[in-house]
C-alpha cells in the first residue's frame, strides 16, 4: 500500500487560505494512518466566510453561460484527475475501488447535469389579461438566485454529495459557505480545486472545517445565509429546521429502506440485486437495502439464492480492486453495529452467516426471525446488516414497509404491473423502484423523502429550483 504524507488543509475564505490555532486529524479508514490535518474554525472565521460569500454574491455576477462553461470544464477536469480522486475516497472514506469508481462516475455526471441546468433557468408567462380590468397588463415570472447557501455535507459520499449541493448552487448563481464532514473533508477541497481550475472565481466557495456542534451552530446563527442544504442524521436535520426560522432548508436525512420480493418475482434477479446493493459502501448509504420482505411461498428459495450471492462478496482492504466490502467509517460504528446484531440474536433472531468484526471491518450480516421492535428492523442501521422477513399477504407487506418513521426510497420485485402500480401508490416513500433495489439512484432524478427522511429535493434540476426564488413581474402597457 502506498503511503500518503499527511497534508494540512487550512480554511478557505474569500479565495485565501486561513490558518487557525488548532487542527483535527483525518485518518485512513482501513489502516488508521493519519492522512491529513484540517483546520478547526472559530466563530470569527465563520463570520468572515459569510462576509466573503455575501460580498461575492453582490459584486460578481457570472452569466448563465459562464456558469455552464465552468461546470462543463469541471466535469472534464474531474475525469482527468479520476485516479487521484478515487484513491482519496478509498483512503479517507474506506470505499472499495469499485464504490469509488461509481462515486466518480456519478460526480462527473452531476457536474454535467448542473452545467446544462445553468442554461435552462426560466420563469413562465402568467395570463393577467384573463382577469377583467387587467387587459393591458403583461405578467411573467423570473427565477433569481437566493444568495448565500449554507451547505453541510455527510461523510459517506463526500465528493458526490458535496457536488449535489455546490454545483446546482453555482448553476443557479449563488455563493456558498460549505462545512464538510470532519472525518471525510478532503473530497470537498479536491472539488474546490477542480471548480477553480475550471474558471470559478474566488469567493464563490468558502470552506470552514471543524466540529459540527460548533461550526454548524455558528452557521445557523448567521442570518445572512439565505438557505441551508444538509445531508445527515434526522436529529441534526430537525435541529437545523428549528433554528433556520423562516429561511428555507433542504434536508436529506435518514432512511430504513424496505424491499419487497413478491411471489411472482424473478428470484434470481431479486437475490442478485439485493445482495449486491445491501453491502456496498459497507451499508453506509441512506437508501441501502436494510429490510427485505419476501413472500413466504418463495422465502427459502430466495434466502438460498441471496446467501449464495453474499458468500461471493470479498471483505477487506479497499485498495484491492477485488474487494466488495471495505471498512465502516470507524471502529466505533462497527462495534455499535456488532452490538445491535448480537442484541437481535439474544432477542430471538437467527444469523444466516457468522457474525464477524475485525476492527472497523464488519462482515455482511443477514438476520431472519426478527421482530418489528428490534433495532435492526425499526431503526436505520447504516451498516452491512440486512433482515429478511416473510409475509403471506401483499397488503401486510405494504403495511410493514410503511411502518417506519422514514420514507426515502423503497423497492419491489414483481412481474405484475398492477402490483407494481399499487406499490407506487401505497408505499409512503419519496421514490419507489420497481424490479430493482431501493438503492437505485440516477442523479437526474428528483431525490428526497417524506416523513422523517427530510424536506426538498436533490438532483440538479430540482436543486436549482430549491436554490432560486420565483419573482413576479408585472408590466402595465
């Protein structure tokens, strides 16, 4: 394994690197080596970052076509730096090379999509003349940028999800203050490098790093931030909603994804897809497969097929191209996962595979004979853990799938179009995926949940709408 010299990342404010009194180490998630140090911001740094973002917003207006060219060029530069970007994700997140490649593909596509959206921002005509007395009025709307966007990003997809916030904000004409996850901040700095190399003027992106409990609160104190966009835990999301007041928020929070395998499903397809997407990114994805509801008539056959696929997954060093499951974000999280699994077993669940942990590596766990009140069923595990639950009535499966505080995405496997459309209408989720897993996400999609899974939509087109205001214009002719 190639060793990486620990690099220091200062705060980035108004196009200048700003040193602070203390720093925070960032570790290689597989071998524990220190790979970087990031600055710990203080409140005056956050204030200064908002100052610079607001000044840039008021003084430097990029045209839509300029924004398009910058984002298009950034997608090309990202491709040119692919190897560097992938290796960074492998080390700072613990992603396997396969998962890192996928994140790079999606990041490049999201930059392309955002570039196109920069050229499509438009309003609409409003038929004022249809109202008596307004025959000489011409009415239309325009969309204008909100201003300074406060973006707080998660650890699990630090490059992609930073891009899903930053690129649409730039496309819409906004400026940003970005607070990346403390354990995986390097990706955001690399994205900054790419965007500025593509021609983005200094001041558009300002990065402040440090503990979320400190930096996040200082950001929320800043009334000059026009909108917050956050991906992370439900607890923090609710706090942001409470603190944001009248300012809009886009929140992508937790989930506990159900996937239904109906009696008429293609079982090989269902087993192959669910096994492949249950444990990618070590299960640390909001829409990872967690609960699989299988019709009891095909329960045993499905389990046999599913376990046969899971047994082919290789767990270990994420830099090995053949590895399928790498380490979790920390040993602490792996220990927490192990405790939840053993608790479920003590309450009557059965493990279809040996329960095994090596440091931050947690091997795929598959549980049956679970009950709805077990943590592994009713809470978001965010780990390589799956429960397989039988049902004998489709409405019962729908009811169990909906019995969750979350509602981001769900999946169902069936050959019956009527069943598929019934699922689309009944499942209380922001997205319903048919004959594929809940984990499917195309970055062009409107992506967002209901219930405690959040507010607003991601996906460049939809994020641009969230990050702009609709303004009514009336002309008296």
